[in-house]
C-alpha cells in the first residue's frame, strides 16, 4: 500500500511525499492492545538521482513502529523540477524542514543516504528542536574537489541514452558502466527505478544538468563544522565497499557529539539496496535505543 502526500517546499515548489506500508491486518481487540505504539515520525531522504521509492522496503518495516515518510526531493522522482532551480543546500534543507512541519513528524528521525544524509545533518545542526535522531548512510564530510565534479560530467556523457529497454538499463548500470568494478544487479535495479519510458526509449526522470548543478553546491567544501553541531544521537553507516572510508567514518563519529558507527559487509554505496537485511540489522537497534522524547 502506498499513499502520496503533497508538500509545499521552499519557494512554493510542489513536492511529493510517500508513505509505504502493508495493508493493516484484521485483528481482534486483544491483539490490537498488544501491538507496539507508533513512536515519532521518520523522514527518509534519498541521494542524488534517487527517489522516495528507493526507501520502500525500509519504510515498510519502519511503519510497524513509526510513521515513516519518504520524500521525493526537488528535481527528483515525482516532485517539481524547476528548470532554473534553485538547487542549493539552503533549498534542500528548507524543503525537508517544510515536510517535517507540514506532515507533523517532529521530533523526527532523519534517515539520509548520500546527498540526503548531508541535507539531514545540516538540518539537524540548524534545527535541533525538530530532530530527535539521525542516520547518515555513506556520505563523506570531506570536500571532494573539482576533479570529482569533472569525473561526474564525463560519466553522465557516457550514458547510452535513450535505453531501448529496462533490461538494457539494468545491464548497463549493473555490468557495462565503466564505474562498475564487478557485476552489481542491485545497482542495475536502483537505476531502473529512476527511468521513465518515452517515444524513443527509456530516459532518467531527472535532468543530468540539474544533478550536476545540485552536486556542485557541496563538493567543493567540507562539512565537518555542521557535524560538530548535531546534538541528537547519530548513527554513521558505511558500506564496506562504499564511498565513505572507514577512517573518515570513524572521524565523523568522533566529531559528532553523540555519534555511533556501523558498517555493512558486502555492500557498496547503495547500502540499503545491496544488503537490505543487514541494513535493517544495524539500523533497528539504534532506532530502538533512541529516547522517545
């Protein structure tokens, strides 16, 4: 079962938020009395090029204990994609803040992957009154630099768009992409989720130009100072073969006032897609240990 909720973001932009939950089971009164109460809300923020549906599996198991909402961020998924943006850090934070307030999720647990994790910890540093806990998934705090941005520009140009079929999408991103070191079916599935069919084949639902604009707003700067101002309990999760190295992850935990560390083996950057059961195993105990208020 999925429910779309419309949210008005910064500058009046239209955003799509989604709740994913299994249909409620028919239960007797005694069984309902034994069900755990749903605690405060969870907002799930995808990474660059992602969409809310990438969180569907996570949101479904969270829904048993929390009100879990995944947000299509501006320029992504079913949310508005204004040609000229803005696609700034300020805009992404303001959108997340608006979603928390309009959906009544505060005090919220923010779970973010990559770019979404950066948005989450920047918002947590700015609005500690809104955030009760934070999960950072495979996002670096260090500056990545100009060379990294040029690599992304070259990578985008290498995409054989349009793809004739979704099978071609899965094969290219899972096997043929020069950035793939070894076959990764989960990576292929991840990118198939962000394609839409047109008259000439399958293309991404996002603008690659807008993605580069979005990315350049964070790659040239480090983000350690904001980490140091995050007051809530925070779990830093890395895939063993992801983009966040162990040394940097442990330094992030040291800088965070209430940081914890976890890693998932046999997972790359797309931790929650590569190893969903192991991802749950490291997330669930952390969430269970966060005070209710």
